[in-house]
C-alpha cells in the first residue's frame, strides 16, 4: 500500500477543518463508525483550547456570556491555533481577532478589555524583580533623576484605550452584580506585579505616554516632555508617585552626561 | 541521579489547591505538575511550586513534547524542560506515547500513532534524544485512544515494551487509559494489564473518564480527567500492586477540579490499595533498615 507523504499533516488538517474528509486508514471496532471516534479528537482540540481561552479571558467571557464566548473561541482556535506548547501565552492574538469578529461589533470596547486581560497574564508570568524603595528615590537629586533613565519592573504592562477599560475590568472582576459605568471616559491602564499579586491601575493624564517613553529607554526628562506634549495636565510628581506605588521602578540608570563625569 | 518517587499516592497539583496544601500540609506522597504550566519566567506559579517542592517530592509530567511527531523534536522546548528539571529537581519526568504538534501548530491533544516499525524507530530515536538532553530516564505513558490505524503491525503493549527495551526508558501505566481504550476498542482491560511489562513501570496514573455514546449506540469513553476515578478502574488498578508491590500512584483531576478534601479522599483510596499490597515491599524495607 502506498504511504501518504504526510499522514500527521493530514490528521492535523482534518482536526482544524471540520469540513475536511477523515484521514484515511483509521479503524474502529467492526461495525462502529469511525466518524464519531475522530470527532472526539476534534472536540478535544476545541474544548481544551477553548477552556484555555476561558481561563485567560474571564472578563471578556462575562461581558459576552458563555455561549457567545465559546462560539467566538471556536472560530479563533480554528483560525489561529497555538504556535507553541506553552498555552500560558495563548490568546495574544484574540484582541485583533475580536476587532474583525462581526458579531462583537456592538461591543467596541471588547478588544481593549481583551488587551487588558493579556497584559494581566503577561504581568502574572513575568520574571521576578524587587521594586526600588521610594526612600531610595527621594534621596536622588532631581537633576540627576531627570537625566537618568528607568529600569522598569519586568511585569510592567501598559494598555491605552478610548474606553473605560479599568472600570469595566474592575466591576466584572470584583462585583457579583455588574455596576453600570457612570463616567464613560477613556482610560489607560498600568498593570504590574511587584510582589505576589497582579495590580491594575488607571493612569493619570499623560501617564501612558510617560511610561511608554520610559519603556522605550527615554530619560525621565524626555519622557516628561513627551507626556506634557500629549496632555497639558501631565503632573510629573503625581506620575512618579504612582509608578512607585505600582512597584514599576526597579532602579535608575544615570544619564550619559553624568556617566561621562560632566 | 534523581531519586525515585515514594511508593505512595500522589496528587496532580492544581492552582486551586496551592494555599490549602501549604496551610494544611496534607500527608500526600508526592505532587505532579504539567511541565508546560511552569514555563513562564516568574510569578505565582513558581512561587507556589517552589514552596510546595520544599515540602514534597515532585514528579514532572510533560504534555507538549510531541514525542510521536513525524518531525524533529522541538529543541527549544527540550531546553525549557531541562531548565525546569534543573530548577526543581523532580524525582522523575514522564511524557506520552502520542503526538501533539504538527510543525509549529500545537494541537493540545494527545493524538494517536500507528504502531509500525517506522513509528517505533522514530520514537526510540526521540526518547533517546530526550533522555540524553535531560540526563535521566524518561517514563513513557500508554495513551487513551479513540481510533486505531489499519497499518499498525504491533500491539500497543509489544510496542511500548520494545520502545523501553531499545531506548532504556521506563513506562508509566495509566490504568484509566487502559480502561478507556479497552472499552473504545473492545478488548479486555484485565488482559492488557496482565500482559503489560510491569517491571518497567515507574508510576501509575488514575483519573476519571466521561461516558458518551456513538451513533451505533456503543459506549465511548472520553479520557476527561473531570471526575472521580470510576469503580471498574479502581478494580483494574488493584491488580497492579498485587503483582508488583506498591508503586507511586497519581490521582489526575484536571477539569471541574473538586475541593481539596475530595481529591485527598481519592489519594487515600489509592493509598489503601497500596497498603493492601505492602508485603511485596518487604525486601526493600529490609535493605533500607540494613543500610540505615
């Protein structure tokens, strides 16, 4: 009998394409249909990956309900199966998928909430580091600090949105009965895990640009300038205090001019 | 050389139980984790596993290596396993007679293999490569299956025994998988267990299965790990320690995870079966006493 060139490839393709014919050469005990048997594998793939997504996106799931979530997860799994055996990160592509998912068009904030949940898990699994003590920063000369750049905590994640994603996340995570959002305003989120627990905060005006610039390696002065340009209400002292509270700062790197001894 | 697991009941570690285990320090022989759940850089999973590892022996169980794949092994994944083993020093590492990835795509299921000479040679190569990379003996687990392959020319038992003989690996006997496959394919589960190369078995798995039916009305069992171990699986399990003496025995409950006392009760039941088989352990106890 001639061997198929790629039997596992055919098996894998039939798992993900439910319209595909069964792979050849499968047997069940005499008289029992092979189709139902193969469907167990198809179901296992969908159910297992669907459960992984449900675990990673509890707020999205609560917002859309179980039946909607399962149907959406199924489409996502078949369109974008995992590319790694580490399911800890599976679903990074879900926000972009949601944006193109017509049945979710009525919920324009859903993709950003999914981005926030991705950020939450990235923070959860991030490497350990000890945040700087606020006192250590207090003794740094302001001029020295402004020229320095930030060593940020590896768990630090930023999500920007035109929707109140932090408020949506909070009530869907903490409240048995979801509270209506009273102020429907844009919210940027800071996610960090300075110790054992993930923390989530809403950023003050300009805060997102400030931290994004620091993440990109800018000095505190340059990051403050970028934040000021983004929002006239940007307040450097308030933002520094907020990032220390979040445990987002691990250390500071002296600016180049200071290193050169000027 | 890693030590071996104690010949007692162990439990699959679930995040739902981290705090209870640390607070109550239950008398459990060992804990087993799925390696892939601890491959993040840091965070709570590592914090809890480190604390639990300080108090209990650990078994590392892989679900993502895809040893049966018709492609080369994922070397990056093998390196992650090695790092995890160096960090936690588990008593042993086990994986499955199955494939789960095709190329880059991870299918997240333990998929079936034809038992042919060609598959055998490939798996022996892969097992050898894993054992060389990890510097230790691997235990290979018998699968639950729902279909078989026309082209298979080996029985599953002979196939596993030959892999063990050629590669030097040990075997993990999942008694629930035997029962599930026996029901699904219409063979006698007792005969399978009796014919299994028990001398190579380093660990036993017990888990729950979900009964369904196919179009012809035949019972189809799904290896769901979502409920208590079924009575016929307990009866099948009792045959093993009666012949081998006590072996490390894991309770797997991965979905619809129960409160800790219910899981612990399953472990106690396995411990009772092991205790009933204790006389076989006499020589080992004697040796230890003499050495001590």
